[in-house]
């Protein structure tokens, strides 16, 4: 990228009353069409410094006097010309040129490592496509239906079966984003952690069963079970085939992304911040958190999708900033977009096994 990088400061036609314009695209006199996906970052930087501006596309800028164009362009891997560009009347050109200079210092080849593992029983997060197709994908719209997790439904059915035989049913683990309704939890004791497992006192220790609380990480539940089985030898419960590994897979994927990232973006209200080192985590509450000095040092940026801000994002469906972040980073140097997830598959299914007649030899 650095070998094809070119910075221009050009006089163009303009008037004193013209607005400062951050270009989302323009026609370079030597390089032809230039796309500028990072325009929102430059516009935000200018507005923070009290400079009103707009984002707009332009064709070939008219020659003349009274205006200035500051631009940095480079060739992306696919041959497209990408850049940063601002036009301004002459008396405002200094700050416009400074915006291009500051953000040009953040240009580099980088990876965006997106954690795509589902949030427990939630549907998978929306994923960014390659940079040149993101805008069209959003325009078409891809609503993600919210469905009921079949594992959670099966868990409550199993709990009801245990209660029908006269057992007290313990709900193990902290659970994840999918919260159970009061009807399922009000009368069933919760054992959230190992400490609770040491002190729980069921009415009849010999009539005791357990189920995994929906979205509880398996490794967390396994530690609770060790204590309960020592204390209550007659404890019965779900076969491991019935356990849900989604929350455990999410935790593994988050930690892998965090280890690889020079910084890690996560939703403003994310409960996963405790899994990240304070020096790398960046709570996302809009594009203003993407500082040029921060990005300049980041060869790998982790992103925990969905990237939900406190305030809905204008023009991006409001709920998830993943695609918007991927798009603007695609304008700050050649971007490698990597989706990462962990997947645990149960290869057996105790509920689907057909009992063999007694005496039949196993093959």
C-alpha cells in the first residue's frame, strides 16, 4: 500500500461560503474513480473540533481557485483506488488538510477478526461481507428472525419429566443472554456457581435432579456438578448429550479473538468485557471511539459481534455496528476480514438411540 500511496493538495474552484465536504468518492485527475469508505471517520473528527461539514460524493472536481482539495489515495489489492479526501474553501483549508494528514497516519494493512459465534440461544450475529459489497447488502436488508432455542425447550420438558417422578429439579449455571420466563424458574432452585453448590439444601437429597440452565457455559456447569455429585450421590439429571455448548463456544471464540487483537471492539452493554484485558477493550458507542492514534497501532482488530451501541446508529438499522465498522476500516488500508467461531458438536444422541435386544453382540 505505501508504495502506491499518493498525497495531493490541489487548488479547485470554490467560494468562501462553500461547505467543508468530506468526499465519499471522487474522480482523481490521474488515478480515476476513488472510493472513500472512511469518510464518516474524517467527518466525525472535524465535527469534534467544531468544524461543520457534510459527506458527499463528487465527480471530477472543477479546476479554478478559491477552494482546496486535500487527498491521500492508494491502490487496494483488487486494483481499486481508495482514499481520504476533503474539499474546503481556502480560509478553512488548514483544518481540512489536517484531517487528511491525521487519518492518513492510520492507513495500514490490517486484519479485522470478527467473533461470529452466536450469543448463547440468540440467533447468529449479522456478518459483514467483503468491503465493496457491504452497502448494497444493507440496502437489500437481511432481517434475522428470532427463534426459540430448541435446546431450551427440551430442557424445560426434561425438567417437567423429573418433577413428574417426584424430584426437586436444580437449575445449574448462570445462564446467558436468553433468559427463562418466570413460569420455568420461579419454583426451581438455582445453583449459579460452585459456592452455591456447597450450600444448597434440598428437601429430599435422594429425590434430586438437575438440568442445565439455558445458555449456561458447560465448563461452568461441570464444576458445579462435581460438588453436587460429591454431596448428593443419588443426584440424577440430563445426559451430556443434552447439554448445550453454545455459550461455551462463544466464550472460547471471544477469548481467541481477544488474544489475537491489538484492540477489541465490543458492544457498549456487553457482559463479555470481563473476559478482556482492560488495555485492549474498546466499548463501542459509535464511530467516534475509532481514534486515529488507536487504529494506527492496531495491525489486528478484534470485534465481538453483535456490536450494539447505547444509542441506535443512523443509517445502519440502529442495532448492530459490525458492518459499519468493517466498511470504514476498509477505507483505512487493505483489510483482511476474518470470521472466527468455535464449534462443539455432540456426535452421539442419547435420545435418538434405538435400544438393542438383550444378547445381541455389538458390532
